[in-house]
């Protein structure tokens, strides 16, 4: 593995989230404005976000590059948390859920493209089959997560206490829009 293959932004932001949780800053208007995406409501909230962030962050960072991912990973969580408040379709929330849902919204079409390319150039060796099945399982899991988010946001399913459904939905839309924008700029295979 070359040094360029290491997902530096994902590693650094993971450490930032962990350190912020350990420091556990008092929630004030200033700390909320600056730290909201990196603050979590307990260890379970933190590790659930980190699990998805590390897996999808690594995938997306390798796909789009370090600088692009850095800009994306720092800007998007603020938008996902603050747009619902500004446009009054959600309340204040904290955590990296908006970021992880943005990564989900980006990763689903990217993984579909990757899976289609693998199927097109399929060779019946164990590695290709295992990778294809792995991608398919990840797509199923992410799609189910999206389905639950959409149902909660639309009011079809109840919104659990403490879950920032509006930040999840906002992140999801931002991720899909980002993938579409990258397709327009870089073509489907390089989005």
C-alpha cells in the first residue's frame, strides 16, 4: 500500500470525532455552531456513525481524491445539520449522521456503477465473485437504510426520539446531488 492509498481525511476526521467525544464540550451556541458535526450524544451514537464513516469515507476518499474529499467532508456535515434549521423543516441536531447519509447517497450510485463494470468484465475467479457479492450486500444494506430514512422523513414511519431524520434526509439528498454533479463534470466512470 502506497502512502497515497491511505485515506488520510477519513483517519483524521475519525480521530477528531473521537477526541471531541472524549473532551465532551459543553453545548453552547458557539460550540454547537463549530463542533455540531463532530459531537455525539453518547458512545453508541459515535461508534455507529464512525463505523459507516470509516467504511464509506475510505471508499469515497479513494474515489474522489484527498483534497476533494476534505472539502466535501468538512462542508457537507454543516449543511446537513444547519439547512433543516434554516429552512425550518427540522431542529438543531449534532453528530456525523448527515455526513454518513451524504456518503450513502453518493456511494449507492457509485457502487452500482462499480458493480455493473465488474459484471460486464466478469471472470469467474473467486476474488471477482467475492467482491461482487460484497458490493451487492453493501448496496442492499445501504438501500434499506435509505428506505427507512425516506419513510421516517415522509412520516410513513415514526421518527425515533433523538434521531435527526431531517439531517439524515438532507445528507442523503446532498450525496445524490454530489454524485450527479460529479457525473456531469467527470463522466459516469470517474464520478
